C-alpha cells in the first residue's frame, strides 16, 4: 500500500494567500484595535501620572503649610510668653509702687500722730501751768486776806491740794 502524498502537498499559492491574509489581518488589527487600545492605555497612564503628581503636590503643599503653622505657633508661643513676662513685671512694679506709697502714707500718718500727741501734751502742760497759776493766785489772795499761822497754813495747803484733786478728777 502506497499512499500518495497529495494530502500533504504544499501549495505555494495557498501559503502566499494565507500570508497575505495574515498580514492584512495584522495591519487591520494594528490600525483599528492596537492603536486605539494603546491610545486609551496612554491616556489612562497620563491620568494616573497626573493624579500621582497632584497627590505629591498636595502632600508637599500640606507639609509646607504644616511647617508654616508650626513656625507661627512657635512665634505665637514666644509672643505669649513675652506678654506674660511683661505683665508680671508690670504687676510687680505696680505692687512695689503701691507698697511704697502705703509705707510713705503710713510714715506720714505716724509723724502726724506724733505731732498731734506732742501738741496735745504741750496743751495739757500749758493747761496745768495755767491751773497752777490760777490756784497759786487764789492761794496768794487767801494768804493776803488774813494773817496765817501754822494751823491756818496747813489748812490752806490741804485746801489747795483738795482743789487740785477736784480739778484733776473732773
């Protein structure tokens, strides 16, 4: 049995036509399918790259804003400490001024009280001197009115002392 090889034969025209069909199919697929798909993929990649760039920019901007706010916060803290320090110093100065004024006023009051006491003492001494003069004058008048003996003299002195005690108790 001998078989023929017609079934396995190679037909050159058929190979050429198949190759042409393959090339035409490849060109059509490349033109109508591959290029639009590649274009869509390129657009998507561009959008993704843009989103990444926007995200990076937003992150950088947020970091810059955070640094600015940190700097402003530190400056505000420093300013607050400075204001508090100045307020404390001012309060201390004013407190010292008030205490100094109070001390001055207290010294003035003490001096005035001492002066008033001294004046009152002088008045009391003057009153006592006037009283003694008055009593001495009265005693002298009584002595001149009569002749005094020892008994009368003692009675006169006792009377004088009683007058002084009565005037002093009033």
